[in-house]
């Protein structure tokens, strides 16, 4: 049995990884701590590390893992913006789960939109208190409105199909348009100007950081609804909060937040939140924040556990690593970073 250690464990992770670990021949020790430069030393004596979206896998963390004998990090997620690949190059392999359920994330994005537009969150609270008033609960028909989708990869394309099912006119922006899909592509500026709703489905990179900023919000329609299930830093949150206060933006459904690491996945109900922007956003009646939960379906958790352990087995069996993310990788079809 190969011993692997698992950071930032939640009870639902353990359930699904325990189900698969023997099949793949692993013994897993689950740590509650997130992986960072202080906790990396806990990996001493293990043969691999399993990490997640809010771990801090910077140069210092990588050096400490390397000094403690770790040669592979298996990300149990699709995104990898929290890893310093230059630091990992030639030292530690990084594998991920590129595709576990695009439906989980796309369906959550639509759930955020439907909840916001039809004020389900407010209605739920009202009827719990036997308040059956409809004042302030007016929404709009999605049918015939324009949905702007940013990023038409696996999740974006499922979201396009769901949107079309609602009778939305879909336009999209992606620097690498999908060849086979029946999607009307426009420039990012046009998308900002023409959309009633904008949903983000692109990765966080140097180019996409603050893609939605003050300047682009100004170009948008008054009352635009913004949905973000991708990464928090795609949006300048301060600019978003100001635009919501000024009633320029009519609603925001946020499953991610640029400074989420300290808060998301944790019970902070007894703490004073020291982040005024997050508190401000949460306090708005037309903002819904979920705690990076878009992936959280049974199907996705099952696929995440199976593919993560499969990736590790491939590494130990010295097989080709189909899900490796490479920096300066020379082999064809690699996920070059
Ligand atoms: P993907 O790699 O299949 O698609 C990403 C698309 O974004 C590609 O078509 C790419 O060309 C496009 N893109 C790249 N740069 C762009 C830019 N500057 N502007 C517009 N589009 C751009 O990725 P997938 O699986 O669809 O995931 C999308 C994102 O969803 C991930 O990067 C991740 O951040 C997020 N995600 C969030 C989850 C959650 O639980 N909230 C779970 C899984 C993924």
C-alpha cells in the first residue's frame, strides 16, 4: 500500500476517497489543514500529496514538499491557478481532474440565476415567517433575453445548452472558439454591451484577472446580472460592490470570491468577518454568495475521487500521465501552462 496524505479534508471528501482507496492500493491520511508553506512539512514520509483549490502551492510550499520527498501533487479539482508551475518544474509532477462533471457547475450557475431573478431566497425567508406578501419579488422572463457566456469550454458549453433551453439568445466570447458548437461569438466588449446576463466560465490567468472591472461594468446594460462560478479574481469585487450600490448591476450570483481562501468551506458563523467587501456583497438583497459549492454533486465527488486516485496510480505504475499539467512540457497534447 502506498501512503498518501490529503490536505483540507472535509467529511464528504473522505466518504468518496475511502470508497476508492483500496481498489487503487492506497492508504490515505486525511489532514484538516490547508496545504501551504507551513503545513507542507506534514507530508514527510508520504509518497504523494492530494490538494485542493484553496491550498497555497507557491514556491516555498513546493520546495518544502520536494525536500520532504514528495514528487507528485494530485489536485482533486480542475482549476490550477493556485500553483507556481515554474517552481514545480523539474521537481514535482502536478496532475488534476480536468473533467468531473461540467453539469454540476453549469446547473449551479443556472440555479444562482433563477434564484436571483425570481427572488427565491427572499420568498423562502418570507414564507418561513408566514409573510405571504409579493412586494419586491418581481423578476423578468428569461425567454428572449440575451445571455453572454464568457468561456465556452466544457462547462461553458453545457451552460450554453441550458440557456438555450430557457429560450435565451446566447452570445459568447472565447479567444479559442469551439469549432463544432452552434454558438454566436462576439468580442468581449460587444458581449458586455449586449448581454442582460453575463456568466463566467473561463479560467483565471494573468490575462483574465479582473476581466470584469469598473471600465467593463460601465459598458454593460443597466440592471445586468453577473454570475461567476469560475474564479473570484475574474471580477474586481470592489468595483462590483460599487456598481451594485449604484444600481448599475441588478444582481450577482457568486460561487467564488477573490479572497475566498480564508472563509469558504469553513464555518465562520461565530466570527466577525473582517473583509468589508465580502460583508458588503453578502448584505445586498440582490447578491447570492455560495461557498464554492458548484462542483458539489454526488456524481462529481465520485468522479473526482476515482480520477484523482487513477492519476496517482498511473504515476506509480510509470504510465503516461494523461492529466498532467506541464510547464514547458515538450510532449504533444500536454496541458502546457
Ligand atoms: P475548460 O478548460 O474546458 O474551458 C475554459 C474555456 O475558457 C476554454 O474554452 C478557453 O478557451 C476559455 N478561455 C481562456 N481564456 C479566456 C479568456 N480570456 N476569455 C474567455 N474565455 C477564455 O474549463 P472548464 O472545465 O469549462 O472550467 C471552467 C472554469 O470553471 C475553470 O477554469 C474553473 O476555474 C471553474 N470551475 C469552478 C468550479 C466550482 O466548483 N465553482 C468547479 C470546476 C471548475
